[in-house]
C-alpha cells in the first residue's frame, strides 16, 4: 500500500510535467504562427524575401516594399490570425458548455444568424451602407440567435436542449438565407455569396482595429472562465455543490462565445469548421484542462485560417479564392471522422 505522501508527491510531479508540456506546446504553436505569418507576408503575386519583409516592418523608411507589406499584406495576415483565434476559442467554449464534441458556432446556429443578418442587409441596404454597417448587422444577427437559443432552451440551459435547439435554428436560418439569396438581384447575390464563403480579401486596417477590442477583451475573459468549464464538466449536481451557479455560468459562457464568433464572422464572413476542429486538435496537443486549451485553441485556429488564406491567395493565381473554401475542404472530412469516432 502506497503512502499518501508518496502519492501526493507523484501527483505533484505529474501536474508539473503536464504544465510544462502545455507551456512547451503553447510556445511551439506561437513560434509556428510567427513563422507562418512571416511566410504569408513574403508570398503573393510577387514573392519577397523574408529579410526584405522584416526590413519593411522594422524600417519602413528604408524599404521599397513597405507599402505592399504594411497596407496590403499585413492587415490581411493580422485579421486572419485574430479571426481564427476567436473562432477557435468560441468553439472550445461551446464544446465545454454543452459537453458535446460536435458543438461549434456554425453547428448551433450562431454563424447562421450572422449570415442571415448580413445577407438580408446586403439585399436591403445596397452597396453604399454595406461596407460600413455590415459587420454590425452580422454581429446583431448572431446575438439575436443566441437570445433565441437561450429562450427556447429553457431554465437551466441543459446541454442537450441547447444542442437540439441550436441545430434546429441553424437549419431554419440556412433555409432563410437561401431564400433571401434567391430573391436578391444578381449583383447582391454574388457579393453575399463571397461573404458567406468566408473571405479576407482586401482586408484593411480599420477592420483590424474594429476587431482588436473583441480579441483583447474576449480572449483573456475566456481564459479567466476556463476553470468554470472544468467544474461544469463534473456534472450539474457536483458543480452546484461546489458553489457554482450553473445557469449563470452557462449564460456567461454562451454570450462570450457568441461575441467572439459573431465579431469574427462579421469581419471575415461565414467561415465554418474552425470552431469545430481547432479545439479537437488542441486537445491532442496539450493536457486536459481548459486553462491550457484556451491559448492552444486560439493558436491552432489562427494557424488554420492563416494557411487557408495563404492557399486561397497562391493556389490559383492570379485568382484570389476565399479562405472558407479551403477551411471547409479540411473541416468537412474532419467532421465526418468525428461523427464516426463518436458513434463507435
């Protein structure tokens, strides 16, 4: 029979080992993201050496390509990183909230609400207002869907009801979006279609600046609430016994996930699957516990979207394809794999 002090010491060494692994993986992901960002800044219709890109970033007055790097490529790279990070964390929050590995912003209707609001706005608002007000309309649509899910899920917001209600709402929103597209003029429908696919084309600094507050506030808040997800994973009865207000916690987590996903979709369009696959990849890389999963999911989501956008820019030159095409190309098979694994 082992002595309790020996078990405690072994547990402490295991915990320290897991923390080191989480920190190591997080730093490696951050390094991979930095390298990927530099590569993305270097590649385009005209390939630029990384050294020249660094010179343009650090000493723009000396560089001949400072305008290309600062005004064309850098905003797009930063927007891809922020959107991917927000979607990855939003998916993690939703999966922990409903205790379902298939939950994500697009599966339960949050992305669909933003998409319907954006498409409707494009159909009714015209091209003059859309550029300035489209993100706000999309964010409002995501918030309205979240409120609808909360109202229909009932008191306590039970995970199973949240998922079922969300899937039903997502199906209805998809049908409504298709109807609006069919009834819209051809030019509006084409513009809406590109937005629905998810594109970072012609990203500008004002979009980066508008999304930045959501990232700066939302991601640290998600990190602060991560331990509550660990408590919820123990079950409602035990979480309540530990002094956790289960209903209020679920509402706070849902609203935070909506804010992150809605803001991201508002500025990058109807991107799907990042919120689904990024948390799963993060779980395979770091130890259990949502405190370590939040930064890992953010970094993985950023890497996925950054590389998808890079493929969209380079794979079919001179055409610039939406990043959402390549995200869906990866995400759809992964979703089928998850369904198969969950069934077995």
